[in-house]
């Protein structure tokens, strides 16, 4: 068994490539929003856009997460590969995406993003197309990847 490291080390992985892998292998992520100064987390189905500069998810407009985003567009989305087993510490990885969220209005851009989301989550097609559902786009500002328990790589898309 590999020893668990006590200290954080700087990583040097290709974060965009790891995001591609996580997008392919994982269907859900944890969204964190601001609820009047308190953190509020939600489990969401997600899809990353092909250029790895953003993520999308859908939510009914009458939810706390939607209201929270209207109040503060700064969000965090964590995608991880945890296995919930004692042997998974060194194998699990997580990407924490910091960014700004906004609802996507009707039009060609929304149609393309909707198709991308449905391709990954076909069983949610009816939900996505409902008039009461908002399609949310998160524009990446910083991505923090952690793997091998404490190896951390930071990627800032606008600086890349």
C-alpha cells in the first residue's frame, strides 16, 4: 500500500486533459453557491464544453441554487473520481472549478449547449427542454486539480 503524503506538493499535469477524462467518466459534480453568505452545495448533472473553458448544468428556476446564482454569480464546481473505499485515497482525483455562472438565453448558443448536455445525459432530455428549466453556463476562471491525495496543479484558462 502506498503511503499517504503529509504535505501538499506542486503538480505538473495537463489539467485540460484531466478535465476531458473526468467529463467522460463522471456524470455528476458538486456545485457550491453563496446563500446569503453561507456556502450551499448541490449535486448536479454536468457537461464540459469541448474547449474546456466552461461547464453546463440544468436546474429548475424555482430552486435555491438558481436563486443563489442570481444573487452571486461566483460559483465552484467540484468534479471527482472518488470510490468511497479505503484504497481510493491515492487513486482519486478532484478538479475544483472556480468561475462565474449565468443562465443561457434562448438562441443558437443555447441550442448547441442543450444538444451537448443531452448527448451526455439523454435521459434528462425532457427535463432540459421544459420551460421551467434553466441552462446554466459556468465560465472557468481557475481550475485546481488535486490527485495522489496532495499533488495540486492550478490552471488559469485566461492565462494559458
